[in-house]
C-alpha cells in the first residue's frame, strides 16, 4: 500500500505553479483516497502513476474531457485491438488497458502510437484474474484520475469514433430527466449488422432513442462513477460471464437505471456467434469453457434477492432447453457434457471463484 506524492510546486515557475494548483485541486481534496490496496492488480510504480496523473490533468484542462476508457484484453488480435484504441483515443480523457494476458513490447509500442496524445497506461499482471477484478480495478483507477465516467471495452468490439460524446450526451439527457442512469450502452450489432436482442424493461421511456433495459453488455457500456460508488463492485467470484447482467440488476434494485442508446450502433463479436432458433429465440454459441461459467453463474444468480422473479422463472425454464441445444449441436462431445453438468452442479451449490481447475478437467 502506498500513497502518491507530487513534485513541490515551488520548483516550478509562478505561472506553472498556478496551473498545477488548479490541476491538482481535486486530488488534494481526496488525498486519503489515493491509496492502492490491490497493488498486484494495478501493477504500477508510484512514479509512473504520478506522471500519468499529471498528463491526465493537463488533458482535462485543455480538452474538458470526462470519460476514461478501460479496455480488458486477453490474447488480443493485434490489428483489432490497435483499431479499437485508435477509434476511441481522440475523445478519451485517458486509456487504461487491463492486460489479462501478457502484452509484448512490440504491441505496447503499437498501442501507444495509436493512442496518440491521449495518456495511456497498461495495468494488470497478465495472469488472467478475470473480468470482475479487471472491471473493479479500472473503476478504482477512473475514480483516482478524477474521471466522471468509465467506458468499458473488450477486444471484440469496434465502436464508432463519436461514441464517447454520444454516450456522454445520453447520460446527461437521462440525468436531467431524473432517471438516475448508472450505465448506458450502445446497440450491439453483428458484423452483418444484425441487432443483438436485449430485454427491454417495463419502465417509462422519456426519450424515443433511449430505452430502459434489464442490462447492457459490458463492452461499450459507459458507467457513471457516482452510481458505481453506490451500486458496489462487480462480482469477482463470477470471474467471467453474467457479471454485467448481475451488476445492472443490482443497479435497478438500488434505485438507479440502465439504458440502451438504440440509435448508436457498435459492432461486437460475441463468443463463436449466435445460434438462431425458431420463434425468434437466440443464444450465444459458447466454447465449453465459457459454457461452464455461463451456466454456473446464471444458476447462482437465481438466489440473489435483487434479481426479479420474472427473470428467475425465465432462466429456470430456459436453461434446460439451452443445455440440450448445446449438447446436440456439439455432437454430444464429452467436453460440452462435462461443462454443462459441472456448471449446473456448481451453480446449484453456489460454488464460484476462478474456474481454471474445472477448465483443465473439461479440456482433458
């Protein structure tokens, strides 16, 4: 645990000292909050963090930007992640890359080049701590650098260049209408421009293009950091899958709201694609490892008080059907049967946490 220290203002010119005093005011007011608890996840020296904060404060003064971007990577395709950074860098206050797998020097150099003048920092130890820890760490960083919003991405999304400004405008519109937005996301579409189906919520719709929904997918979601302080941390014991759904349902339960910007579209590549069934039913085609965590976490979520009964009943009715579809579609493969059986069993027992030992059993 350590605290950040800033260079003495007296060592600078009088003009620079006045700028520094303005730039650092929010940090001095919250100095006690600038303490890192999970240093192993942050993976940064105090000197690097101090320099990073100075760059960000300078950008805030020059541009007035309010959104930090957090990108979680896991063995990313280099060209695709570079494209993502290039698309969002111009409007971002800062770019935080949480590396759930090692990023080599060559890719780091390319990422920084695509970030341009936008401050960028790579955090995370590269040892796959899961999405829950990654999201919570990014929220901590965003708060510490005095951002107002955090825009999450994973490496499978391609956002439009104007996405940050459009989502900020949506959040401000919703706030003025008194809806207390906690998260706002774009309409995800496939590379063939097919829309992902997202469950609309029975809630007043004050704006024709902003739709209240049960949840938005985490990639492309703008988190209002004031709301995050109230709603609480993302579930780290879920590791991956359903983390965004649980957090959004908790936000609704706590008196906040979640919205979809229907006229703002973002290409997203989900799993191995979409399985389309009769009557308009769609499910994500997941590999066995992800199928385990998906089923486990969906079942575990049923015991939570803030999950509506209507959703619990739908999940209980649909999971057996989905399991059958996954097994048949994959030719009764041993890996899929093991993933389904273990996921259902561990979800029923509420046996959560990192799934690496189960993944090994599924793959062997």
